[in-house]
């Protein structure tokens, strides 16, 4: 159940009896429990240097995103890109190719020359 701006919704929005129609918030413990039910995993990073935090906030603003949206996009991008170790591990399980070494070197040089 999404919570906007960190404020628990009213009874009218949730149909719950522990939230009044006047918009009184849930007790903090109840609110946290409700907020975490069905939620995606969370990551918390502590002790971020001030300058690093400032740079990331500026980059998020330039991207028209909140800091959380910006960092989430960066984490997804990082996880989607295989590391060098992952690529080499995948390649090590493959059988050798059928292209002669000289032809492979020539193709590599031709590809580099086109750049």
C-alpha cells in the first residue's frame, strides 16, 4: 500500500478502522508494520561523505528525479551490467571457436580501424 509523503492515509482511502476519517495517523509502530508489508527489499547506506551526497543530489536534480529515484536507477543499471568476472566466468564455460587465430586477429584489427 503506497504512502505519499510519509503520511499515513485516512480511513476513507484505506477502509481501515484504526485510521480516523479526520486523517489522524496510525500509531508509528502500526504505520511502519503496514508500510513494510509487501514492500520490496530496502537498502540503507550510512556514512556517505557530504561532498558525495551533494554531488548525487545535484545529479538527481539535473535528471528531474528525487535522490531515491536517481540512486535506484543507478543500482538497477549496475546490476544489469555484468562484471568482468561474470563475463569471463561465462566465457570460460564455452567451447573454443572455429575461426583460425589469424582470421580472428585480422577481424579485430579491421573492427578497430573502423572506429
